C-alpha cells in the first residue's frame, strides 16, 4: 500500500501539474470518476488557499472586489503551489504576480499595496521581543554613545513605492477617513509590531536609509554620518528619538556585546567600567 507521502505527491501533481496518472490507482471513485473526485479535492484546496490570501491581503480584496480577487488568487495559486508550512506563510509572491497580471494592468499600484500587506503579515508573525526605549539608551556613557550599534526589532519591515500606498491603505481601513489621495506622491513606510498590534508609519526616505545602514552593522556615529552626507538636512538625534518612540529597536550592542532591553543598567555599566 502506498505511504502518505506517495498519496500527497500524487494529489499535488494532479492539482498543480495536471498529471492524474499517479492518482488513478490511489483513489476509489465511489460513484464518481477519478477526474470528478480530484476536481472536488482541487476545488477545496483552492478555496482554502484563497481564504488564506484574503486574510493576508484584505485591502487588495477591497480594491478589486471579491470576484476579481478570487479570480486573481486562483491564477496565482495555480502558478505558485504552497510549500510545507503554515498558511500564514503562503502568498509571499502575490505582489510580483499582480505586477505582471494582465487583468490588473489598469491598477499599477496594486503590487505595491500587496507588498505593504505582506510586510505587515511578516511583522505580525515575527518573534515577540519588547523594544528598548530612550531610558535604556540613556545608560550608555556619552563618550561611547556613537560607537553603539542599534539592533532592529524582529518585526521591523519597510515598504517603498512611487505610489501613495500609505494613503491608499489608510483609506481602505474600516475606520479610514475620506481623504483626497495624491497619486503623484510616493510612500516610504516603516512597519513595526512593538506589542500586539502592527503599526505602520509614513516617514522620509532618509529614515529608511538610516535604518538600513544600522541593519548592515554600522554603529550610530557611522550611520548618522553616512545619512547626513547624502541628506544634510537629516537630524540624526531627532531620528533616533522618534524611532525609539515607535519601538523600532530591540537591543543595542557595545564592544561586540549585545545588551537587551533593561539589561544595560545591571550589566552594561560593569562592562563599560572594564574598558
């Protein structure tokens, strides 16, 4: 008798590769032909995956309507079968699919809205870690403050677009305000989940460049200098304060030693005294 993996592989091949030969000996028709029974299985699979996509991309569904969304989802699912794992991890390629989806060409910003929603999904499922705050950083001696490296929170994500996707997303929320959207403006968005809720923030592009420098391993002084070199108006101190206020950092590093939230006061001072 074929094992479970053989059954699953055969069903997968019938759903996404059109190969029903391997399933003919595995399925008992019981009043229906093998083809009819496989069609039922496939339909149920696609319904489940479409529902998963609708939970990840509610604004996309609202923008295009349920019927069009179901059609687009089915086309995507057929081209992008799921990998093993939770349904929350399915759909990472939906934005790229929408970019090239001929039926959605009249809505050029659709892919970027999907990228924002996927970033929010990733942020939501990231590891739960409390962020550090200004009080935590105040424990660093002033003479070595610039040499500290700020570690980004696991839920940190960014989204950039030439379209106003931040305003589009806000407008399509259940409590969204009716505002005039200027389609001649772009968006630079930070996504973060410092607690139970995912928050999104519209920021200047310099903030994102600064964060990417920190993400690459640059310390505060280096990241500030490099950002100010390309954007002289960038206020590094103000940026750090604002980023701390939204919970963008989870810890900081001094002399190759990572200090989590509320640990520096107990451990960091001894470390600093020894250097």
